[in-house]
C-alpha cells in the first residue's frame, strides 16, 4: 500500500485516518493496528458485518480475461471521460472494484497536456493538506483506491496500477475511507451505498454509476441472470434524494465472442453460481447495453 494513500483510508473500528506505524504495520491514533498483506493490500472490515457472498477465484479470473480482451472498452472510455472532466481534488474510489480493471484504465487515461510524473503524484495534496489527492484538473496525478469484499479480487487489484491501493471492505457498511476524500466514486455493476457515497465524496465530486439495461447480454439469456426491468427506478430509489442526476448516457454495442469469451462473461458475474463450469458454449455475437450516469451530492443522506 502506498504510504500517501493511507491518510485517505479510515480505521474500520473508530473511523480515524490511518498511517504507517512502528514495525511497518498500519494503524490509527487510537491504537488499532492492521497488517498489510504481502500482495500490498489491507483488510479493513468492520468487526460485525453481515454474511455476504464475495467473488470466487474462478469469477475473478474470468473477469480479468474477459475485460482484458477489451470487450467493455466503451464503458472504460466513458468512465475515463468522467474522471478527466472532474477538476476537484481527491482520489478515484472504485467501489465493488473486483480486480481493479476499470480503475487502472481511468488512472492511465491522462490528457496529453496534463501529464504529471508519479513523483509529482506522490506529493499531491488537497487544500486541507491531506495526501493522496490530485491537483485540480490533473488526471495523471490522481491516486486510486480499489475496494471490494472479495480478498481474491483485491489481491489482484493491489498490483493493477502503480498509483492505486487496494482494500478488502464491505461496500454495504461504513466505507473505510475518510470524509470528502474522493473526487470520483466509481460504481460499476455494484451495490450502492447512498449515505457512504455522499460522505466520502468531495462536496463537488462526482459519482459515476454503470448499470445494465434491458437487452444486455440478451443472446445469453439462458445462461445469465435477466436484467430487472425496474432497474432504472431502483437506481433512482437507491440514490435520491441525497444525489441528483447530472447526466445519463446509454451505450449499446455488439461483441463477437469466442467460445472462451462466452464462458468468461457468463462466469465473471453472479450467473457463475448457477451455471455448470464445465458447460461448453458456442461462439456468438452478443449485445451489450448499459447506462453510464453521473450524480452529484444534492443534500444530506436520508438512508
């Protein structure tokens, strides 16, 4: 874990900022201590939490292979544009990040006229002096944090980008991140936490949400979980009135998938739990249909 990201992270016990302490451990001023995994990530789970299902090694491997072939490039470009247009200090926080593929892409998508070295990025501070934030408008200086419940995914995310750190955390509980730390929060096909997103976002920050639309992976309907026709209403219910929508863009494209691609897209998500891993698929052309929406904090959290 980068030392300059530690003050952005919060103790899951007392919510105080973290720092490097004696012996190389990570801890807070109250005295709580956390060991850093050899892969470089931290586990910052609350002591009491609900039993939730995290992504398995097979799901994570399938996602890395599928996304690595560029099939969801339109989503990557849309998220990169959101980050590039955000001119407030703070990290990019990818909630429900999986192995950090989207986070790595947006951190790499700097504008040519605003390139900043990693050394400069390490020295970047917010107006309040908190490390780990980028100067206004400087995408190349941004630091990122990947947060996911799956330790398997976070082990991969810990090494996905030199300006990113990775944390095992519960996205449905209080996030182990200090107040106002994020310029952008990314939520890509992940659960949403209205109260916590509002707390960790910079007051002028942006929440970017990617949700599937009706017709997404329709050609694979027999092997995938159908998109809820009330998805848009449920999205609004999960974010309003704390957040107000700033923009919404529907993206639709076709993907020519090999048999391996089809296997991976089926097994990289929750359908994995319902489909025989030995099932053989045929190559096919598949439709992707998602909405990329951006949101701004409009008022105090209500839930």
